[in-house]
C-alpha cells in the first residue's frame, strides 16, 4: 500500500515508519513539506496515497496557549489541507488526536462516543481538526491518544528521569490523570486498524490509567531510582501556561470490538527501559 506519513520525523511518525516498513512509504515533514501551505494539497494528492497517517501537529501544549492563532493554523488549517488532499486522492486518512479534546470533568474514562469539550487552545485546535476532517471525508479514522512516549525522544518519561538525576527529588501533580501510551504499541495498533476499513473514532491507548504522580512513581521504580523522594502536589502549585483536563483517561471500546487492544502501560514502560538500556 502507498502510505504518506505527515510529521514523519516526530516521535509517533518515526514509530509509524517502523510499524509500516513493509509498505510503500512517503515521509513528509517540515521544512521540506509544510502542511499549512495550501500548495501542499495538490502536491500530496499527486503522490496518489491510499492512506495518509497524519501525525504532524503543533504539539507544544503550553506554546498553543501562548499562541492560539498558530495552534489553529497548524493543527486545524494544516489538517484541513491534509484532509483535502485525501479527498482529491480518494485516500483514507488517519487523524491523530488527543484526550485533550475532553474537558476532564468526568468520573469515568471517556468512550469514543462521549461529547468532547476542549478547555485549552491545544485541545480546541485538535478538536477543530477532527471536525473539519469529518466534514470532508468518509474514509476517516480519528485516533485519540495521550501521554505518548518512545525511546530516544524528549517526552514525560525522559524528562522525569533527567529531573530526578539533576535534583534528587521531585514534586508531581496528582490531579492530572490519563493513559501513558507507548508509541511502538500505538503504531502497531494503527497498522492493524488501517487494514480493517472500519472508519470511525478510536481511543488507542495502553490499558490502564494513572495520575502524573503515579506515573512518576512507576518510572522511578522501573528505572532503579525508587530512592528518589516524590512529593504529591496539586496543579495549583505547578505553574504552566496551559490548563490540562484534570481527569481525561480514554477507554478503548471500539478498537476492542475489532480485537485491537494495547497491553497495560506498565508492561510497555518496562519495554521502553529495556530498549533504552539496550
Ligand atoms: N506527544 C503526546 O503526548 C501526544 C498526546 C496526544 C496526542 N498527540 C498527537 O499525536 C501526534 C504525534 O505527536 P508526536 O508526539 O509524534 O509529536 P512530534 O514529535 O512533535 O511530531 C510532530 C511532527 O510534526 C512536525 N510538524 C510541525 N508543524 C508542521 C507543519 N506545519 N508541517 C509539517 N510538519 C509539521 C514536527 O516538526 P517540528 O518538530 O520541527 O515542529 C514534528 O516532526 C500529534 O497529532 C499530536 O497532537 C500526541
């Protein structure tokens, strides 16, 4: 299959390359290929893809709060261009989205059919992207994920390990809850999903969820740093530009109906550290 991957050089795009290696891949990323350039529409359609995996995005959540116009420019308008290219080429699109499309005021993990309500510019721009892609395309998979990590990338896990080594102690919030998601597991699940033709909304996250605090306790334990003290704090004590949804874990019900599930996040974290040390 001819598959275009946008944001191909990012954390997920790189994992997607591994999971889809047997296909005819076309890798697209800035600076050579900017999805916000309207000319990218005919250019991408001209590649005649059968599937476009759309990973490109402005993923700096705090940066999106500081510059919402740029967040909409890249995440919403850029996605519109990718969706139009898919429309012209007759390609299926996989739009990577986020748990931050939800408000986080739930008491149970969100299902695929729950009503989204974003509470920050990153989530709002990603929700706008979901909506515009859904208006333009029938052959659309929306894949929501959260707290992505992969070896060799700057992510929450690598940052916590670095901060633990630098400061010898940590303070971490208890009132932000989601699903740690291992990029290679997600990429393998997406590779299976695109074979189904079962278009719709998916929550493809590793099984289980936790608070940032619980995630850090597990990171320290698995990396041999369990002696580092971690103080639980609430988010009003942690200054950042963006307001994350407090309780926004995702529940994979539709993927599970198709037999597409991801293993528990703690097992995936063990593989992350094995890969990192190997
Ligand atoms: N990381 C997470 O925890 C997380 C959670 C939920 C959802 N997601 C979603 O998952 C997807 C992949 O995330 P990721 O962690 O792999 O992000 P990433 O590592 O930041 O990768 C995104 C890629 O897109 C590129 N890009 C940015 N603007 C572009 C543009 N205008 N045209 C073309 N390419 C552009 C980036 O280039 P530069 O690096 O040069 O900017 C980067 O290579 C995104 O849609 C994100 O919203 C991620």
